[in-house]
C-alpha cells in the first residue's frame, strides 16, 4: 500500500488543489478545471521525486501526476493588499512631499510610483494635470474604470444654490470617508482642482488606518466596540435612498485593519440598549479625537492642476471653510482599488518580462 510522504509537512490536499498541469488548469486562462469535490478525499502523495528545479508527485489512489517548480514551495504568503500589513502608516510630520507628489509630465510614461503610493500610503498628488473639464475622468482611466454613482460619472465640488450635500457649500467639512452609505463603497476617490481663488478652503488628509491602530494600542476596548458594532449610514435626496450597515472600523478574520468608514454627516440613528449605546459613543468619540490630533492631519492648499488620488477606505479627507465669493472648483470621480492593484500587477509583470 502507498504511504503518505512528509514533503516538509505540507498538506496533501493543498498540494493537489494547486496542481499546475494542463489537466487541472486551463493553459490559456490558468483557471482550475475541477472543483474540490472532484478530487479524491483520501489523496496521498505516493511518490515524490526531485528533478533539478522541479518536484514531481504521483498521487494515490488515482495515479495523477503533478510537477511543481521547486521555487513555488518557498514562495512566501502575500499579505492582503487591502489590509494594514501591506501599508505604510503615517502621520503628517512623517510624510514628506517626495513620497506622494508626482509630476503629471512623467506619470503617463511611468505611473507605477504614483499608483504604488496610493496602494501603500493611501494617497498621491499629481501636479500640473491639465486644467480642463473632465480631465479627472482621464486620470481615473489610466488605472481602472470610473465608478458611476448617484452623483454621476463626474461631480463638481463648488458652491451650489440648492446643494444635496454639504460638500457643495462653503462650510468646513471635518475628516470623513465618502459614501459610507453605499455597499460596496467606492474605494478610490479623485479630486482635480480647476480653480481655487477663495480665501480658505484648504484640504486635509488623515491616515485612518494609523488612527485605528493607535486606538487599538491605546484604548483596546474602544477599538473592539467599533469593530464589532454595525452602524447605519444613510443618504437621501429627492431621487436617492441609500443605506449600509457597517462598522466604523472593518477588520479581517485575523484582526487586521482593512477598512474605515467614518462620516458624521451620514451616520443614521443607532438603536441599541442604553449600556451598549453609552459604550459605542465613548468609543466613537475616542476615535474621532484620535483622528483629529494635529499631528495626524496633512494640510495643503490644492492649486489648479493638482489631482489627488486617494484610498477612500483608508484616508479621510477634510476641508476648511472658505469665502463663497471666491471661485473654488474641483471635479471629482470614483474608481476602485482592484483596478489600481491590477494595473500595478500588469506593470510589474511587464517590467519583469522586459528584464
């Protein structure tokens, strides 16, 4: 009878599920041609042979043959690019402009540095982007697809006579993430400055992952409350009714921070027993105070041609009040992090092939 071999303690079912042969994976797409229930439930590695840079396994009971690259066994597990493990957390003092500012003149030919900044730091500023209407859509198109919402493919951030959102007024806007009432939430936001002649209206950015990590370290009970408590976020106007129930801090099964939804303007009425409400509001206040620490806020005045690209599930943005008599006009749109990550992956693969 065949006996199972150790193979360094690796799981037999995992190895068999990852067989790269053309009977198991379509050579054109790389996708699996079988389901887990198609595999023998008692599969064991009957024979293991090393041939230079390859490892051959013959499986029992069906005699299937798998050949793996030896280097495949040694590849490390990749961190989830959306979780804190794949990020560089920052406060304003640590974030020098050279880490997140990039000239538009060099971006089309080499977008990887700016896109990597969005993925790791949560934001990038493209300088001297042409100040023409709808240019922000072209920027989004360099790494993905525009995410259309009730605001349209593109929205204008300027003072309006009949605003349906405080963003379209001249009042101060505190640090927040956009569209927390949407499921799924837009994960990338772009804001392109076309004009900024008003007194005031400076923009601010806060690393929500760093603030959440600080809360976890300093007030772990408050952190746990915000991770486990779904909050009703909502938005409505004459043509729209949107709701989502999500925690303010989203963590994965391993406890890693993966998302922040924070928007005091869009939080609905949370209905819980009185003791749980008291606990939640104490935690909510503690997180808000952490976000509002002066050292957390990166403040800058957007100049015409500046286009900010940021992770809307991580970086909170804010604005000081401004004089409504002065012209201030930004155009914005939404996109998604999976498109940005995919573009980076293709760029990395292409660079590797060229090398």
